[in-house]
């Protein structure tokens, strides 16, 4: 898994991602961008994306 850079990662556009949240819980697959997609900003919330992997 790759650390979230705080913005939509290069190579994730128009893809789906699996993530680990800052609280340690796995989640996904989610759309990386577009309507209803991930929020990549890091706010200090336990629901921020901490790590991700592109899956499709």
C-alpha cells in the first residue's frame, strides 16, 4: 500500500482504490475520483485515507 499524498494520486484517476483509514480500518473498493468518490485531503479525522492501492 502507498501512503496518501493528501491529493488525488497520479495513476488513480478514473480507477477504483482499496484504502486503510487513519483509524486502521480497511475500506473500499471506492472510486478514486468523480461523483461520490474518495476525499483525499488529510484533515486529522480518523476517517482520512492513510494508505491506498489502485485495484482497477
